[in-house]
C-alpha cells in the first residue's frame, strides 16, 4: 500500500457559519475554485461563493469563499 497525500488546501471559508467552524473546517481543498460551494451541515446546506480575494495562511495563498445563504434539506 502506498501513501497518498490529500490535495493541498486552496480556499478559506468566511462569514455565516464559518465563524462557528473549526479552522480545519474553514480551510479546505476545492477542486474547482471558480464554482460555488455547498456544504451539508446537519439538516441544511451552507452555500459559499468564490471571491477574487486571497489571504495568506501557513505560507499558502488561499482564495476566500464568502457565505451567501442557507437552504434546508427536504424531509
């Protein structure tokens, strides 16, 4: 078995519930940083939109994704 490294973090989530998330949840890898991001959290989805802003974090430049809205899972 060979070890596979996970992709390097490339985005930082900001706003909305991101303030309630741990740093490990807010800093993450997104395959296509030009597209919106939807994260399931319990009975809802938190939506984040890419911005042109970048921030430096642990020696890497991360694109900022800003919270835009919440939608709920249909029962």
